[in-house]
């Protein structure tokens, strides 16, 4: 697991698996809310938080071999941050779903517009597949900003994005549920972790969330459990996803959980 040491936030060891507790048996109602009475019946094997596996899955989905995922061992130690190849195009944070986080998320989600498609240039969709948050984080990371041009045309991800970008939120979610190409890519990767993979029906308290740079330069929080995407405002000129603004946002997630340091962070950058 990961921990912080003497006020400095270091991610020494990766948490193993990220999933989405409680979402497996849910699907959206007509307002974009999760409807526990109408289960989707779809669940995937949880994806291990492992940069090698994340890179393998990203390439299988269609990302160019020029980019891949790297461990981030600290978010406030310049020497450790210097080991991460730059520029950083996206971040995947694995964090614990606690009661404090859920209460804060629900309050903030009341300010987001349900069932309103994101504007052009932002690709976000709702999660209705249990344990799919790792792959959803990857899809969000690869489909936004300056990363999407690195996705090969005719690849599984490119075909999915192009065929769904004009659909409603509910239609996008249903499209992923029935997309066998992406599901096959996920399955073949999720079973290759360093430890035995949990069952598709297992629940854990860990979750993946993606942070990416939008085409307009905004810092985007892309999480299928939210009521929509979150725009945290423009990144300063010349800053990437490991700049001060993005790292301050990551610190909010970490320090908001008190003594729970079960976090890991990976960055998308040059290989």
C-alpha cells in the first residue's frame, strides 16, 4: 500500500486493484442517476494498478507506442518527480472510496448537470459496468486533449469514440456495455497482474479517476461515478499534468482522507 511520510506525500508502493464499490448492480435512470432497482448485470474483472499493465492495455486499445504509463512516487518531492518522463499528458489516481469522500462527492455532484452531454472536445461517459473503472480511466485519458491524436484510426478505442461522441450519456454507457472489442482488451490484460485477480463480482473500496488536459487547456476530472465531468479551470501556460495546479488537486484527494494513504498515481508520458 502507499503512505505519506513526515508530511511529505510519497507513493512508495502501488495499491493492487481499483474497482468501484456498489456500482456493479446499478444503471442510470432517465435523469442520469444510478438506479439500484434496474441492474445492468455487467461486471468486469478489476484492473491492477500497474503501469506495465496500463501501458499494455492502452496500446491494445489503440494508443501509439510513443506513450505509456509511469509510476509517480511523490507529488511534492522534486527529485522523485524528476524521474517521471515529461510532458505528462494525463494522470490516473487510485484512491479509497470512504464515507467522507462519498458525502463530499454527492454534495459537489448536485452542482453538475445530469444528462447533459459534455461540450465538443470533452469525452466523458457514465460508468454502468462494475469493476470497469480502471479501463474507463484509460479511455478518458486517451480520448481527450492532445493524447487522442496518438490513438490509431480503426483501433478499438478510436472506433468507439468516433461512433459515440454524438450520443447521449445513457447511449454512450450502453454502447460500452455492448462493445466486445474493448471488453476483450480489458479481459486479456486484467488477468495478467502480478497478483491473482479478484473475481468480476468482487467489491473493493478503491477507485480509478482520470485527470486530463482538455483541448481548451482546462484541467479535467473525468470519473464515471460523478454526475458529469469536472472542469477545474485553465492550466497555467506551459504546465503539464504534473505541474503545480494538477498536483494541488491530487493533494486534496490524499489529505482529505486523513490517515488513509491507500493511494497510487501513474502518469502518461513518453516511453
